[in-house]
């Protein structure tokens, strides 16, 4: 193969990679991917979550499907979308990491909305696992219920942010709370920690979220929607004690 043939082959390769670029060129498509890395959702739910019209959300999702980053299933007349694979979610995580590392504006925005690195003290995954073994923390998942049901840290208590204030009395004041959400760019956990601390309880955020926990190969549990207390481990932990990150009072 001569140089011109090699050059043409490389050009074709980059054309294919550019299909993924068409997805990340639009901020709403990145947001949609981020949501789909948390849980499968219908087009209607995605439109509502992102503030898009149904037809606009569908058009974005079609571009993402053409790039093979999302897959679908049909249930009656409703179409559900999901991330096409864990490598898609690793890509979304890496994109966020790159943005925080290279774009000062990203950190400025996070600080402005209260999700910056200094807005709430963070707990590493290693520290959380150690604290779980000692039994002196309660882990709280503050994402929406459908995301918790799709996958969560085993033993975590589901307290969606919109219900947190009404349910704070369920937390054991003797235990420190570790809250987590969708990842380091998510505001839900810092808001939850601020609310919990305002009631005089000890609380910190996990350093990242459920996608990073899963990508690290740590155990993940699922639960039937509407029954948050019934964990069904999707990946059995080597030590069952690791599947009990906390307990409500």
C-alpha cells in the first residue's frame, strides 16, 4: 500500500470518528448522553428533563443513534433510549474530566452554581468503602428514583433531592451522611449536603458519582421502581460488608 492509499484510509477513519463529534458539538446532546448514562428513559422523559420540545429531543436522539452512542427499545407506542455501552459512559466521564482540566470556565461555572471542588468536602471511594466497613456512615443517593432503580451503590438510601427536606428525620443523627449523585459536574449532592448540614447533621459528598463508581468496577445494585429499600446486586461484592454502605435509623 502506497502513501496515498494509506492517507486515504486514514481520512476515511477520521470521517467515521467525526460522527461522534457531531454528537458532542451540541450541549443538549451531551446533556442527553449524561442522563442516559444514569438510566434508560423515554423520549418524553428526556425532553422534560432537558427542557426540550419533544420533536427537538427526538431529532437530537436520532443524531446520537446514527453515531451508535445510544440504543432503543419499544414498549407499546413509547420508545425508550439507553446508552449503547459502558464505553459511551466512560467517554462522557472523560469529556467532563477533560473540560475540568483544560477549561477554566468549567471550574468557574461549578463554583458559581455551588458545585465547585471547595463547595463541599469530598469523600473518596476508598475512604467510603473503609467507612462502610466500620459501619459509621449512611450513604444517600439523591438522584431521581428511576436513576436509583437502574443502579446505585449497594445499601444506599434513596432520598431524591426534591423529597430530602421532608425525609431528613429518617437519618440517624449518630451517623455521618455521604451523598452522591450523577458525578462531579452534578449539583444535586452539594445541595443535599448543604440541606443536611443546615439541620445540624454531619454530611459530605462522594468525590464523584454512580457512573464513576461503576466504571471503577465496584459493586452496583438495582431495585424495582418504587421499592428503594430492596437491593438486588447486579455485581456481587467480594465482601458482603461492602454492600452495606449505611443504614437509616
